[in-house]
């Protein structure tokens, strides 16, 4: 038996709005089965890097916050600090970025709390005794919450193939050292023949691992955490990684971290397959969507949810002029980012009991 995954398209016929579609899927999918009375309910979202415009808009949050309050719950919005250099690597800059992107108490109707504290080191070790992770480092505010609801912008991802509910839980709920543990197998190196010495990679490295030697970038392998931001930042494709050995580790660690994030807690997951870009919302910019908007999905099972979203996106036509144009193939995600294999995460997540890839798609009628 598969898990139920609810779906609604975005058609409103000139009347209504996407907010009403979100409200409809929340009510239909059984979220009210969770006892929220006097419980702290964290809404896990990605606030978007400053300059990125494809992250989920703050307008969706009040719909979910009101539902939680009507059930007696105490909602708060959260994300954890990033490992890489950017505008979200500590709580001060993270909150400033969140506010600039529209996430603040008066616009979201709930408080905004950075999950792993001021410097990204306020975490709780969650024992899971996994194949790759023994004790996951989860942001304290998230671990202290009674209930977890993830609100995910489903998209393509340059290292894991897809950026879905599992990644939102795994990377998003991990403290900085938790993120480092997930990334620790991958190391980057520079192709000196391609490097122009422009220093662009240095500003994107959160671990001070890159320097210029003889007008070429050099990666300190001891300091490198394998976060991959330098690869995306390089305009000349000069930074590479031997990910053939480490992508599987990253994807499996991510599945285990998602398991840790929701361990022993009621949890529910919503994914919005809209503005589906070829890269993560961690980038300080946005590209043309690779396929048209699909709709909203919801489930108690994050594995089934990611599987359903992936198959729905794969079934869409490629947008001409996008990053995916000309890269069509049996698996569009792998075609765009050949080092990736999104199925690794879902296979391992199913193996460890996070959920099942089998699902029953329930489409809401208007």
C-alpha cells in the first residue's frame, strides 16, 4: 500500500487565488488529524538567499499559521544557518535576509526563529545509529518543537538532483556542523588550465578553503567541506569535484538527517512545484524556470511526496530558452546535472523507514 499524496493544480479561471488552493489542500489532506493544542509547531521553509527570486513567497505562510492557531497550536517559522558564505550564515544576517525577502511577523502572522542560533552552533544531537550518520546535529529550536510542518519549494538541484521535502528537512534542519557532516565526503579541486584567477569562487567559500597562488585558485583540501558553492559560482567551469564517489554518500546522509529531523514527532509536508529552477534557492539569483508550474502537493510521507513531485515535473514540457533546453532525456534532472542521481536519496530514505516511494495520488476537484 502506498502513501496518500494530495494534489491540486493552480487553475483558478480568473477567480480566486493560489492561496485558496493552498487552503483547500491543507483541509483535504488530513492535517487536522494532528493534535496541535498548546503545541509548538515549526513551519520549516527556505527564506531564499538575498537576490534570489524563486523562493516561496511569504504570502503562503499566514494560511498555514491560521490553520495551526485554529487548532490551538503555536506556530513559528524557521530555517537554519548556511554552511557556505552568503547572507544567511548567522542569525543576524539570516533574519535580515528573511525580512528583505518578506518573512517577518506582521507579514507571515507568526514569529520567525533561526533554528540553530546566532552562530549556527546551537544544536541537539539526535541518535539514529544510521549507516552513514550516528548522531545527527539538528537545530535546537526545531528539535524543541512538538510538531514539524515542512513547506518546500520543489525544484532541481545541482548536487542531489532534486530539492524536495527530504532536502528541506535534512539540510534545512541541520546546524552548520550538521550540514558539514552531510557534505563531508565531497572535495573540490581547480583545473588550472580553465581558471582565470577572477577570485569569484573565494567570495562564495564559507570555509576559507580557497586562495590564489600564481594567479590561479587553489583549494585547501583540509578546509574544504564539499558544499559545492564554488562549483556553481565559477563562470569558467574551472572547479570540479570527484563526486562519483561522494554523491551517493551525500544523498544517503541527507536521507538519514531528514529521518532525524522528524524522529519521534508528528510531521506533515507540503511541496509547491512552481518556479521550478535548475538550481537551489541558496543561489543569489534565479534563472528561467525549466518547466511550467505544476501545482501543490501534500502528504504525511515526505518520501512519497518527493516521488510524486519528481514524476509530475518529469512529465512537463521543457521551457525553451531555459537551462534544461537541449538537455532533454529519460531523466531531465540527471540530464541537467550529470553527476546527480535523485533516486539515491529516495531509495535510502525508504530503506531506513522514513517513508515509501509508492503513493496514491489524490487530485482535488475545484
